C-alpha cells in the first residue's frame, strides 16, 4: 500500500517514514510540505493512504482532505496532530482516523489497518462554528483537480444538481450546494437570488432595470446577474461598507 506523508516539519516526516519502513506492506511514495502540495501530488500519483498534519501554513490538512474527496478514487486519510481537545472530539464524532504526536508504531499500525476513505459529510462535520473557511474551491476536470482561490471567485450559480463557479480565468462545475457555500463564505459572499451567490469584493454596482427589477454589475466581467427585490437593499448596504 502506498502512503503519502504530509507535514510542514521535516522531523515529523522523517519519523513517520522510519516507522513505516518498519511495517511490512507499506511504502512511502512521497512527501508534501502543505495541503496544496498534497492535493497536487494525489491528483497525479493516487496514493492509497495519506498521513496528514492538520495545522500547516497555507492550506491546512482539513481543507486538503475536503479537496481530495472530490477525486474519483480518493485516498484514505489519517490526520496527525499535537493534542487538541476540539480536534480529537471532532474526529471521534465523525469516525475519522487520527494519530496524536509523537506518533507511536503500535498506534500507527492500528490506524493504517483501519484507514478508510472519508466522505464529504464527515469532512464538512469538522467545520465547527468559527472555523476559518477554505482558501480554495476544488473542481474535478476530467482526471485533474483544479484549485480555484476564493479571492478569484466572482460568483456561484446553481442549476439543478451542479453549481457553476465563475472565476477570473473562466468557469467550472463543482459538486457542492449553494446552501453550504453560503454558510461557509457568508463573510465575503452574498445571496442575490435563490440560485446565485456573489462575491462582494468583485461587485461594482446594484442597478435598477427598466421593468423595476435589479441587476448586479461585476467589476471583472460583463455579466449582469438578476437580484431579487428582497435582497437588493441588503446587497447595496454591503457594497457601501466595502
């Protein structure tokens, strides 16, 4: 079974590598220093298991695991962490594998034997109130994972099962709900219609149309999005606060 080790601290990666070398049937095929490197590696190499630190600069382990769940065949993920009461309680509540640092061989062996692929609901369940939102949205494009920085997202629109994310370099389909996106990114996005969320930072103006309706005009594209009358007043207030 092939394993990827993800940790921003070289001694931690070295320790896990040594422990895995002592276990029959397990092979370390790579290392990553942060979550984004882990996502890129997994999209190319498809390891069976990822041992992933939680707290890392840039993209943390929980966000990386959420992006990996988009893969057609996602790896099993085991989190490694220094003692953190909330993290441990959250992992146990969601039935997610974890290892406390410093990692010991017997515990590592048991965790590997019970490693399982994580579901989207399990990973979403780790996001307690106050947890920082993701820094990226992940889209699966054929056999690749495409990471889109949230700062580059202009808006999300829903059409039946899928949501389209429009960003500075184009648009992609993602398998997420507007409801979940609105809850996670409420500080920087606003619902303008039942089928659309808009990034306040990229909003240029809210204008009245000839028939008495409203549209949102964007800074970075020519698209005008319909705004419901109920949302127009609040959207203008948020625009003025920018």
